[in-house]
C-alpha cells in the first residue's frame, strides 16, 4: 500500500515540475504577490475592544470609562481587578488596549499631575494609533470638564502609553503576516484542487482507476504532493518575510511549522473536495477563487471577525484560514506558545479531520 502511494506521489511531483504554468502559479506568482503587497497600508477600525483596570473607583474614573465608551473608536469590554490579569487579554488579542487607572487619581488631580497608563497591542499598528488617539482625546476632554466645573486651573492628566509587540507601529507587520497566510492558503488549495481534475481533463484518470491502486490510496497519493508543495512554499515565504521584510519571529518556528502543516492539510481537504466536483482545471480554479473570496471575508483578512454579525462570527469558526491568521500573528509577532494558541490548534485539528474525511467520502463516490 505505502509503495503504491509513494509511486503515485512521486509521479504527481514529477508532473508538477514539468508543468511550467503550475510552477509559475505556485512558486513565482506568490513571491511576486508578496513583494508587491507587503508594503501596503491598512485603515483604522471603530469600536475596538479595550479593558480597564480601575484601581481608583472614584467619580473621575467612572467619567473616564464613560468617555471611552462614548468615542467611536473604543469600546470597554471588560473590567479587571488587578494588573496581573492584563497579559492574557493582549497575548490572545482579545483587546487592543488596556487602560490602567491608578488608585488616588481623583486626589492626585487636585494636588499634582495624575497619570493614566495605556498598554497597547502594537501588532495592529494602525488600530493601535487610532486607539491611543481616541483614549488620549477622551481623557483630555474629561480633564477639561473637571477644570470648567471647579472654575480653577487643575493639572492635566498625564497619559503614559506603552506599546507591546510592535513599539514603532510598523504597519507592514500586520499586512505582511496576513499576506503570508493567504499565499500559503491559496497555493495548498490550488495544487490540491488541480490534482485529480487534471487527470480527468487529460483522460488519464481512467488509466489510474484500472491500476491496482485502491480509491483511498489514489486520493492519499494525490494529497501528499499538495501537502509537500504547501510546506515548501511555507519555508520560502517565511524566509522572504523574515529576511527580506524584517518580519520578526518571536515564537517557536517548530510550533509554527507544525500548526502550518495542520492548516495545509485542512486546505488540501478543501481542495480535494473541489477536485471531486470539477470537470476541468478552469472550473477548479473558478471554485478556488469563489472559496478564497468567501474565506477572506470570514477570516479577518479584510474585516475583523469581531465586527461581523454574531451569526457570521460563529460561521467564521468553520474556516481554517481564520484560525491560521491568529496563529501566524500570535507566534511571529507576540511570541505566543501552545498554552495561548491551543484553541486555534484544536480548531485546525478538527477542521483538518473533517475536511479530509468529507473529501475522501466525496471523491470515492465520484470515482466509483
């Protein structure tokens, strides 16, 4: 069994190397795409989630929190009891910013220069800039209101921002990481979708079906080259973004490789499903294009998942690309480990098993 699958996988890889157009599509094309899009910019967001550590519990601190919620850019989603609870919110990208209101803020306003700390996730550089600007403006507005109410000059509230993960607000970190994930996604999907479809279009599928290969062996033999091409593409793309565009690798490369392989397997399953229903390579590419547009909409690539309607947020959990983008940014930009990323890892395992299982079932029925 393994000998037959190995021979088929070797034949598939040789066929890929001899097809110039496929090589351009899966190697040269993605490299050019990454180089052209890597320096693009993104736009800011509204109602970004922030959390507040209110250690003062005064009328002034409550006014500050109300002012944050009254801005278009910010939305307070949680109240923490102590600074020790801050790290999970930023590490898991559940909040763009943490506002710490120290004890004695209201008293300090009368006798000195009170301070408020903003702890910001800099991986989303443009969003972080909007968040800092909105928070600073809200704090200044509350301070001005206090001065007007007391008819005397009070010291301004000093805002002390501290940015994690991307202190220079380099917008390319956000853009390039998204583009890296999308290129790995589309290469794995296209190679898998064209595997059996190409045999059907060239008329060689019938020849394979009369060989001693079982149906499952044929499908696995077609899937292995797609996974190999996807992993090789991953190595090439990571090398380009880290060496050519200085994207950091703060976490474990081994962990990223393992989770990327899971993601590639999940997308190969989707590609095999497309291959089951496509009669020509052109039809398969069109299916890939439609699926890619849908995946981009639900993945957070163009619109943050948290801004989608609740029903669509639940639906987004069915798309592997959405989980993979969180993994890429978590490992490369935040240095996250499996203790942080385990929900995304479990989701990829489940989706990979489901997509490959459905693909095997669909292909076996179509081939029979």
